[in-house]
């Protein structure tokens, strides 16, 4: 497994009223959600990055305004026609 090191100003943690461990977990989750939203990671890989199950990841997406369905309107239309 690879590691990334970030410098986080103490003021940021104070402003967020959080500690470094909680901030790191949140950052991993938010990064995973954004990469999924952009179509760069599948839901399974994004869940793995966030350190949670795929089901838990999919359930959390709504809290952040991200749809678990990553199909375009045209892809959805074709999927319905092929059903």
C-alpha cells in the first residue's frame, strides 16, 4: 500500500473542530466520493479507498449529493431499449 503525506495547518483542524485522525478519514472519504463522481473510480474501488464496504459507500453518496448511478441519459435510454 502507498502512503501520501500532507501538511495540514493546525488552524484548519481548529476551524473544523476535528483531530488529525478524523480529518484524514474524512479526506479519504471525500476524495473517494469525488473520484467516483468524476467517473475515475468504480464504486468498489472508491469504497476500498475510503476504507468502507461498497454498500456503505453507496449509502453515503446521497449525503453528499452524489448519485450512485453513473450513466448518462443516452446510456440509460439505450439500457432501457435493450431490456
